[in-house]
C-alpha cells in the first residue's frame, strides 16, 4: 500500500534542483529505491513503477536526470519527442548523472521516514548508473532491467560488492549477449551478484508502452528484484 506520493524538488550538489516523483510505503521507516528511468524520463509508466515499489515497502524516488538539458517525460510514439530523447541521451553527462544520484541519495537518507538503507533500480538508460552507484556511491543494493551501456562500466562492475539483481532479454538487440557475458564476468567475484537472461525477450520488456513488453517476464523480474531488496528492510 502507498500512503502518499507527490512531486518534489531535490537540491543538486551542482546548484539548482532536481525534479522528482516520490512515493511512500505504509510501514515506516523504510529503505529507499532510487529509480533511474529510461531515456523517455519520468513518465506515467515510471510513476507506476515507483508506486509499485512503495506498495512493497520502499520509499521510491524517480528523479528527472535530464533536468539540465531537455527535461520532462517524452513519448516514444511521437517522432519529435523520440528525437528529443535520442538527443538528450547522446549529450548526457555521465559524471553529472553520478553526482545527481549522490544528491538524491543524501536527500532520501536524510528523510525521517528513511531507515538509512538505499538502492538503485535502473531501467534501460539507468543500467550503467546501477554499477556506478554500487561501486562508488555506497548503494546497499542495485537492480537493473534490460540495462544498457553497462559495458562502458566494467571497471565499476568489478568493484561492486553489494547485492545485485540484473535482468536481461535474450533477444535484446540493444544489449547483445557478448555485453551480458562481459558484465557477468566482471561481477563474478561478487558472491551477492545475480543475473537472469530471459530467452526470446527483447529490449524494454518492463515497459507497457513498448512493443517488447512482456507481462510475465516483467512481473517475474520484479519479484526477483524485490526478494533481493527486501534484505534492506532491517534498521540502519
């Protein structure tokens, strides 16, 4: 059950403020899940995921990481908006994104409703930032769904020691099997790392608005991630 949800502004370490959607669970204090959404931003689908995490006992925060350039949600079915999503993806500053996650971490951990534990859930574009959060920002757990650009962060992957749960489509043209295998190899030394490959499933399988949406795999991957994240519900 979600008790409250609202739009907020989170102070950025770089100055300015990061727009975000936050949802709270019924039982508090609780751990936090920071959602790094796909390039289409904090749309209705991302807000629905935040509500689902909250219903399962987590403070869910979905920041607009594109606030510096082309902010707001974009519709992939509208050519002009899809082009904007591609543009902001191409010009995104990876280091600024990492700093923003740190700002969101500091904000949510300071909430009186927080138990001090926090995690990152990355979708598509958000995938590489799960590795950065796990390796360098002290995340207590990270989970990723059809995560992209992870091969760019293999050094970070090798440094992750927190629990991880990654979910790949076996027919994902955006994240081919050689990338998946490279990520798995980098995570091999982490006994708390788990990853799943779903045969025949394409990129974007958790996104209802995408042709690749697979309701069964979306639900299964979410439940597996929740099982891992439930370990954060102990007090700090």
